[in-house]
C-alpha cells in the first residue's frame, strides 16, 4: 500500500476535522488558533540516507529535510527535536561529537535550536526529527488556481546524481563527484524566501519524492492537470554537461526527488514581483509550467513541443 | 555512556539557555512564551515493548507512555504525532486496522487527536511519538523543597510483574496473568489529577525507569537526599499475594519502572488537600517519604525501621 492509501484508509478518521488544522495529507500540521506549525519525519539508514559513514553530513541532510517541510510552507522553523536509534558504533563518542558539531552549524545557519529528543539502542539506525515553527498563516496544498504558473527554486537532479555516484552507478571526475555528493548531503534551503512566499504563492510543497510525484501531491484533491515544459526545468551546468557526456535523459534525473527545492504555484500577474524577489534575494526561481483544467490530461512537453510519457513519477513510500 | 551523560556532554550546549524553555534534562520541552509543552519519545521492539504480537495493546502502551510525560507535569495533552518504522508484516492491513482502532480508543479516553506522522519501511520495528499540550505553567524537575513530602499515585510493580509473566520468568494463575499483563500494557493515567497537581506539587515526574531512578532524576541538580518508607510504597493486593507466595522482595518489584504513575513532592501543609482530592477523584495517592538535606545520604527504611541498600536503581538507557 502507498503511504497515501494507508493514511486515507486507516488514519484520516483519527484527525480532527476542523478548519483550524490541516488534515494528514499535508506535509505539516497547522493549528491556526495556536499559530503552531509542526513537521515530523523519520529517516532510516539505507532508505533516506545511504549509510552513516559521514555522520556530520547525514545529520545536516536530515535536519534540512525536516525544516524544509516548514520553510516551503512560508514559515520559519524555530526549534527541533531529534530522536536517534542506533548501535554503539553509530553513537560512539567520536560520532556524537561530529553529530553535535553538525547540529550546531545547522542551528547557526537556520537560526533554530535543539529542544529535546531521545537516544535509544537499536541495531537499525534511524532518526525522527520533529520541527516546529509559528505563523499566522501557511501556504497549503490543494489550493492551486486554474492557469496558475508553476515555479521551482534552484536546480533539480543534482542530489539524485550525487546518490548515484555514492552508489557507484555513475562515475565522473573527482571535481564533479565532490560537487554532486555535496548536493546530495547538503540541500540548499531558501530560508529568506520563506516569508515572501506567503505573499504570492497559492500552494506549495518541497520536492522530496520527485518533481512530478510532488506536483501530483500538490493538487491531489483538485480536479486539475498540469503542463510542464521540460526545457524550463532548471538543472545545473554540471548536470547538463554530465547528461550530454553520458547520454542520459534529463527527465529521469529531475523526477527522482531529494532536491528539497520549493515547488509552488502563483497567479500569472505575480510574475514580475517573483522575478524581482528572485533577483534581490539571489535565489534562482524558474517558471516551468501551468496548472490546467482536468479537461485535458497532465502533459510534459519536450523542447520540440512533443508530449512525453514518464515511466516513474518518483518515489512513493510503499508497504 | 548513560543517556544523561550523552545529553550533558554533547547536546546541552545546543539548547537555548533562557528561562522560557526547560533544558534537555527535563521530560518535556516548555516554551513559556508560546505556552507550548512537547514530549518526544522513541519506542523500540524488544526494549520498550516486548514484541508486536498484540499491536492493539502495544499502541495503547506507547501512546500512554508518551502523554504520561505531559500529564505528570500538570498539563493536558492536546494532540500527538506517531511515526512508525517497520516491515510489511508489522504494518499489514490486519495490524493497521488494529492500530487505528486502538488509537481511536485512546483518543476518546484521553481527549487527544492524531495530527500526523510517518510510516517508513524498516526491518526493525519502532515508533516515535510526539505529544503536545498547552499550558501557562508546568511542574518542573529540580524544584523540590526541603522537608517536602514525597507522593506517588496508584500502585507500583504490577507492570514489571506483567512483563516477567510475558517473559515466562514468573508463572501464576490465569486470572493473575491476565491482571498483570493488562497492567503492563495499559498503565492507568490520571488525566483528571493533572490540572490539580499544579496547585500543590513543587516538582513531579512520571515513573518510567523506576521509583528510585526517577526520584534521583527529580532532584538530580539539587543538593538533596530522600527518605523512602518501603512499607508506604503502594502495591496492589494481587502483587502482595504474589510476593508472599513466591517469597519475592517488594523492593525489586517497585524499582523497575514502566509504572507510569506520578511521583511528586509537596509541602507538608498540603497533606489535607491532597487527601481530599485523592478521595474526590477516586485516585489512590500515597505519601511514601520525605525530601531531606544532603547532610545525610538517601535512605530506604523497611518496616522494622532498618535502612536497606538496593542493588539496582532501575533502568538507565546506556550506550
């Protein structure tokens, strides 16, 4: 069963149905009356991070992944809790020191602080991170409007490339290796864009499972389709070069997730202000498509104007 | 390293040092300015629950264990998040149905609701529960006063007996088996006492690791000792009978934890009001000892007035 099916079938009935809280199908929980925004996520070795050879980088990745959920909703995270389960080797003094140092660096970078957690013994390494922020309002899923432009921040696909280099499925120069692996471990979150997003985005999500997969989630309860212009989907110069050299398809790299870029929709009238904010903050924001009615099917258009089909929409948590 | 040592050595520096938030050494995080109380705990098969043969009971146990942290601080929990990691068998449709039903029952019993979480694939079963409540103030650790009476709610030791029956280390009649196993899985939380506690308790903790272990935690930063009268430590009639029949020591049963009763201290002038509240709510509250200066060592006094030493203070999370 997909995660969505599990939630809908077994757990949706347990969430309170009132307007002050989001239902379980959003990335975060929002208690409007308390202005509280909460995100809870679990990260498991071998699934959400490849291994624990670099505890400093893994810790940064999971903290960023967790606060990304809050930032993409237009909210600044305030504090976090981390619960680690692992064996003596994972939580050796050497590693704990690295973990602590990494957390400190992330705290300074994103202005958050540790509030608690747990360390328990287990032969399987995993972390659960709870991140909390406060806001009068947040940007929802399922709130796109017809004819909205679809935007994405930064570049997609670098992280997936890094993962494949770590898995030794892609070989390249040591310079590019370092570049892509860095992108895998250290997604670049746009904390400064967060509050601005509230002023123009109709709906938003961070790309963790993949561009198309997360786009479907963004509009999952709306009777809409989307049109994405593949050429407009931003990738780095380094990835461009690699794709050409290795004769790889762009689409399979941009749809795999782990990017932690913000995908959002906005009215076409906001185009100018979005460009302006993009320039003033120095954050790349690309218009990649449009929200359409469900009179037509969702489409991905290549540079020649042809519609293309994709094999995989990205990663779904499946049981 | 003990959990305490890990926190102090590696993580304490990461928590914000201001009066509005508790430091990492308390059971809950409290943001006074936001009136927010948060508890995060991880539960692992084989450590925090014996196995997953009874998913309905395990789920109830971990939810109660989590909200117990908040209730013992004088606060009513409002909602919770649950993240489960496990394999297909643990999260089969059959089990998910049981889990969902159990959560529903706990929600009705404690007036809480589910706000989110996560299900991820892992070959090791674990759950992390985040519970949240709101309060102007909470009862702290390290706030006992000298000469405070020490109180405990309910009975101790039943849960540990249940665990030993499940482990087949104790055999008894099927009636008593059922009684003790029930106590292991379904600790009786005193939600109604919660708000009243704020009016008379100087400090409080729930007994998860064991009476003496948690008492030491309660006063860990204070230069105090304690005196506990073993005879006054409450146990059930069923446990009394079992101890006599099996010639077992009371002390080794009351000090093992998993009781989720509330241990608190209060000024001796509050004795009458505490008795009155105990009667009006129908909640057993026993005076078991006194907070003393550190001029003397902590003492446990048996029914003959002799001081006794204990071998184990309870369960410490050790790496």
